[in-house]
C-alpha cells in the first residue's frame, strides 16, 4: 500500500499542450477577476498568506501560537519572540509574498511533470496548517481545501489532476498581485495596520517602499511561473519583441 502510494506521488507525466495550459490560466484569471468568484476564492490566497507568515516565523526562531481565518477573507497569524529584528521583518514580509512564492515553486514542480506530487505537497502543508488553526471558520476553510485536494489527487484521472494543479498554480500566481493591489486601495482609505505599515514602523523604511517590494516580488513570480509553464510561448513573444 505504501509502495503504491509513493509511486503515485512520484509519477510524472508530460506537460499538457500549450492550449490546455492557456485554458487553465484563463480559468484562473476568471477566478481572480470576476468579483463574486474572487470573494470565494480569495480565501485560498489568505490561507497561503497566513501560511507564509507561519513558516517564516518558525524558520526565524519565533514561537507560533496560532492562526485565525475570517469570513471577510482576512486572517491573523500570532507568534511570540522579539518584537523587533530580522525575524519579525522576515515574518511580516512572508505574508503577501507567500502565495506568489508558493505559486512559483508549484510552477517549477509542474514543469517537471509532477502534478500529483504538487497536490500531495499542498495536502501536507494544509495538514500542518490545520494544527495551528484557532477558530471554527478557519478550521472549516482548511478542511474544505484539504478534502478538495485529496479528492482530486486520489480519484480524478491524471489529465484532470494536471489541469487542476495548473489552475491552482496560475491562481496563486495571479491572485498574489491582486491582493497587493487591494492592499494599496485599503491604505488609501487611511488604514495603517497592514504588513507594510508594520514593516515601516520596524525598519523606518517608508511603507510605500515595502509595497513596491511586494509588487515586484509578486509580479516577478507571476512572470517566472508563466515562463516555466509556457516556455515556447514566452520564447515566441521574445522573438517578436
């Protein structure tokens, strides 16, 4: 049983034709741009955002005490440690960059044909996240996400597994920059409690500079992911340019 499971996880398949990859990118774009769809799918970005905070906190030596996900698609990750210093800066930076970097890593994995490995990797990360959830809504969101990923990885035909993995990857790559744009809109209303504002208070670097950093990282990850998943198309565009 374990050998069979391991062979399924490590199985590879060729990247689908460019038309199929573009179709999944189109679906992901709709999930990001259509307002009523984004109100639902935005929770996935929040999961990756708070997961980024959590991973960075642990890796920087802070003590993670809990994660909360809210119905308005906001979230909160609480950790204990020094209130200032590099560890806190890295922890704050990892929120908005988290979805983008996960998407870029997923694109790199898919470019090698390992769609099932990606799905099981996501499932493992959700299981670890579940241990830190501290509210019922957050528990529901993570369980629904985990159940969906498990169902796809276990019962869906391989071609559709790859399509779902591609859609999820493109969604994270495209959803991360949109979340930063929403951050910019929120700051214009006068709110000064965001991650960049906290970074500004810690480092004395203006919050606008931190927003620029987040924009560059998320946009760069999106471009990098597209280059990995659609290399021929990118090469053609480069030739035309």
